[in-house]
């Protein structure tokens, strides 16, 4: 469970990794001029071009994740009670990484049972 996270956070992670890779390639490519002098320009050009392509890929992934985030279903996590976004039929909470689903066939309890439990807990709180 250490490496599991929500789908939106996974997209953002890949975008961040591509950004870091692109910046690293650009810096290392430019360092080629320092190490090899005049002949290092070819290494610098290759590093800058590949780094730019990686950065553009990162931009595309961040844009895609942003567009998915605007249409994602928002719901309250039953474990940590924080508002989280869900993509697809199953996803994980962004905060506590609990598996969430809106599909009754994949859930352990039905929505009616969940409503019944919530109403009972609300009644218990009001009676105490």
C-alpha cells in the first residue's frame, strides 16, 4: 500500500517525473560544453532537444490531469472524511489511500446499508 495512490495523483507523479527528467537532460547536455569544449555542442544540442520534448510531454500530462480533475466525481472518504476526487468506478482516496467505489457490485456494502448506518450514527449522536 506504500506505492498506491489515486489515479489523478498518479498522472501528476508522471508529469513531475517527466519535468525532472527533462530539466536534468537539459542541464547535463549543457554541461557537455563545459566538459568537452567546442565538440560538446552536439551533446548540448541533443540534451536540450530531448529535454524539451520531455518537458512538452510533461505539459501534456499535467493538462490532461487537470482536465480529468475538472470532471471527476467528488465524494467524502468514509475513512478520513475528507473530500476527494474519484476517476472511474474504483479509485483510492487522495489522503488515506482507502479503496473507493461507486459500483454496488464491487462494494462490500450497498448504498442503502451505508445510508442506514449513517442515519443510525447521526441518531446516536443527537440522542447523546
